[in-house]
């Protein structure tokens, strides 16, 4: 169960990074489009290969679009996997959920977890152990 929660935290960080990359790509593409006077990409029209310069510009545009589509697909997959774990975490009390996320998803030390939860380290460890047991029981019943 700890590995599932560690993976959950990693997926959330990767999702955030990929979302930022996608937004930057779209912003860059839109900026380039405006500078070149392109209003949008026309998917219905096949690119014409009239000269070498336009061919390389088209190739670059296609690579950017392929990258955007690939990132969108990866983001959708990550969102699905994260949503699945989120639905499992709903079953926990807010305290147990917070403790598991602090300790395993965010990989904080017990001292930081205790400070965030406003509890002693030993109480956090006890609650975390209970939460892990419960989390394990709900995941094995699915």
C-alpha cells in the first residue's frame, strides 16, 4: 500500500510537470502562429510540398502537434490513474488521508508530518498504521 501511495505522489508531480509542458507548448505555438499570421492549423488540407523552406516549417508544425497530442494522451492516462486512487482515499477519514499523503505521497519526514497534522510523531505513526490497515482492506475488497 505504501508503494501505491508513493506512486500516487509521483504521478501527481509528473501530471503537474506534463500539464505545464503542454501549456507552454500551446502558448509557444499560438505565439508563433500570430507572428506568422497563421490563424489555425487546417487538418483537412494536406500540406503541399512546393519548396524546401515550407516543407521544413510544416515538418516542425507537425512535430509540435504530435508532441501536444502525445502529452494530452499521457495527461489523460495520469488523470485516470490518480482519480482511481482518489476514489480509494475518499473512504478514509480526513486525518488518515492527510497523514498518508504527507508521509507517502509527499514523502515527508515524521517530524514534518507531525507538524502539519499538529500531532506528536508517535500519534502520527499510530494513526498512519491504522490508515494503512484500513486502506489495504478496502483495496483488497475491490
